[in-house]
C-alpha cells in the first residue's frame, strides 16, 4: 500500500514540474512576442512620421540653392529636405525629428514647387555615395 501512494505522489509531482516548465516556456515566448510587437509598433510610428513629413515637404516652397536644403515644422516635429539635381529634378527626403527612418521621393521642380514623379517614392537613399544621403552630414 505504501508503494501505491508513493507512485501517485511521484506522478503528481512530475505533473507539477511539467506544468511549471510549460508555464515558464509560455511566459518566455510571450515576452519575446511583446518585444517584437513593440519593435513593429515603433517602426510603424517612424514610417508614418516620415511619410507625413514627406507629404508636408512636397507642398513647401523651396528656394533656388545647391546642396541639401531643410525645412522643419516644429509643431509636428517633422523635417523635410531637398537636394537639387540636374534638369529640374530633385530628391526630397523626410523624417520625424529624433527618428531614424528616412523616406525619399524623386520630384520635379517648377517655380520652387515640387511635383511628384511617377513611381518616384523610395524607402532607401538612391544616391551612389551614402555620405550624401544624410542632410546632417552635409553641414545642416
């Protein structure tokens, strides 16, 4: 009789240990999933800040100048920059202040106004020299 009680007790302990290990594994997986969700949410916020800044920059008046020109909207914490190229083409870039994600769009210039080029939206800098891609690196 003692042996029968001990085996039952052993099975109960084994079930408790297995349940605890399962709960621990589930908690670890949940923690990793929450980090992934937070990263994804931050990326979406960065993207929409940059997209909004890009749209705002596309309706600004841009002076005739060479090199990167930047304009900021302090209320929304947006920065939009324009790099004039040849043949009245330009590269418009934008991001939310303090955010790492920049978006780019090829535009045409007509009387200091930008006009979007068809299929001109791009999510990476298309310039051949990476150091030219960041307006801050050019002294702004």
